[in-house]
C-alpha cells in the first residue's frame, strides 16, 4: 500500500521503517528542514533507528522523506504521529489539526487516516473527523476510514519495541476497525481491539497517568523519608519483596520525556474545561513532580551550607546526565535541565556531562559536554556532583572515589559519608 506518515520523530520514523519492511511504500512527511536533511542523507537522529537501516530503506526506493505536501497524493493509509505538546501549560493540538488539514487535501475515497498522537478522549472523533469531512464533503466511516491507535514507543528500549509491544487499535466504525487491523498486522505486535475510539484514547492517556501518579507518590515519600531520617531506597526495596498488590516505582529529580510531564495534563484539562470535573490526583501529582527539581536544588543548597559551610553562589557543580532517562539522548522535558537552570539562576557554575546528548541545539547554558564520559576538569575540582541520569557509561565507583560530595538522585551510587541519596 501507499503509506503516508505525518511526522518523522520518535514515533513516526520507526513506524515508517517497519511499514517499508512489511512491503509498503512510505512517504515520511517531515516539515522540519534540519530533520529532513538528515533523513535524505541517511543520517538517523532517532536512537531506535540506525543510520544503516535508514540508508538501506532509502536505497530500496520505497521510502521518501519530504516536506512537500504534493507528495502525499493517492495514499491508501495515513498515520498522524505529530507532537501534542503543552503551550502555556495548556494542551496544544495545533500539530494534529495541521496534519489533518494537510491530509484532507489529498484524501481519496476508501483511504484510512489513523491518529497515533496521544491526546484526550474525543480528539479523533471531534477534531480529526470534522476537518476531513468539512474539506471533502464526504462522510467518515462511509466514504473513507478513520481510526486511533496510540503509540507505545519507549525510546532506547530494546526489548519492548513496535514489533513486540501489544498495539491497541480502534475505528470509527467496524469497517474502519477492520482497515486499521489490516494495516498494523505484520507491523506491530499483538493487536488489541478497542470497542470505541474514546476507549483507546483514554487507555493510552491513563497508562501514562498511572506512572505519573505513582512517581509523584514515591517522590513525596522520598522527601518525607528524608525528614524521618529513613533510607527511602531500602524502604522501597523492602516493600518490593511483596509478590502481590505492589508495583515498585523509583523517586528521582522529576519526570521527563513527552509522556509523563504532558499526557496526564491532556486528560485533567479536558475533564475540567469540557466537563467541569477535576482529576484531583493528576493535578496533585503534577504539582509534586514539577516541584521535584527545586527540591533537588534545595537539598544541594542545604548540604553545602551545613556540611561545607558555603553557599550555592559561585560554587562549581557537575551535573551528570541531561537526558530524561538512562541509555538515551532524549532530553525532552528533562528534569535535569530544570535542575541545572535553577542552580545557574542562583549563581552556580555548572558543567553537564552526558555521553548521549550532543551540545548542538542546547545553547550555551547549561554547558554540555556530549559524547564524553569524563568531565572537563577533575571530579575533585567541583564543590558538588549531582547524578541526575545514571547512564551506564558513568564510572560510579570512580566518581565516588574522586568527588568531594555527590547527591545521588537515583539511588545507585556506592554508600559513603560524602555521598547523599535523595
């Protein structure tokens, strides 16, 4: 089939590669000029897709990266995988709307349009369908097909990827659902059928809400355990020995990536604005997780004051890790960046070391030393080292041996008097 995938990011590019591998011809629509140039030159910017795989797919002649909407003509299936960010703390569906409007100009009878972008229940039916119907004068479910199938991409996860993770699929009608099934069979893992679009939309946003709330719970527990002088990490390990009724989550410097800081807001905002109903747990979790970077900075400030009799102003810090999780260069919504920014706002001098994150595009602050595992100066030259993202490349024992003081926000460092765990 002729496939169009709107957006060639963490979701769209792996899907494009899988669709080509399954025998389809794919047009990857990417309006970002820098990304498009990388794609055309066979240089992948997504860790889950190697440059070798991208180059091979380009050579096959069945993958065309483009920013020209005229190249979208005559598609059989179009999948929308564009971002759904927050703008001024409000859900921003402008990318979804723009993608639907672009597709509407090239929609043919019998074609299928699938939304994969995470959003609140009702978006496919109430936003995407009207755009397509108004532009064509056709009726969705009769003249063309519409579905929703939430992405479950976990960047850097080699075990659970597109081909191994169960894939929720839904359709506007039963005929639509059959078309969605037909497309994803052979591309994704086991298909799980939802009865309605809204069930699938709610399932996706709840998956992330579940993690968001539980991370907030252990983040607050870590703060309270510190007040009680109890080791929260050992406490969680003890609780984790229960073989039923307990799922272990870990505290940290905050939450990052597209999912946790963003997706639950779509649900709570929609409930409050459209239905006048607050989702109190989500809103409380948001408050806790958003304040976690400030708590990390406060802990650093308190320890420097009480143990070493100096302030943050003028102190030299080394922040280890800028990505939002280990093993990836994905720094979207990273709490590490917020910790560094808060330290700098207090007059601290901060270097950041991350072997997965390139300095390009991050600006002059924070100062990032990418593609390296050693800092620009000896560990002992820093007043404090704060471990924010525990990449495997970091030699934790070396850091423990050479640093003056370490705040370990992930509970992975060796136990020592000069090492403090969150």
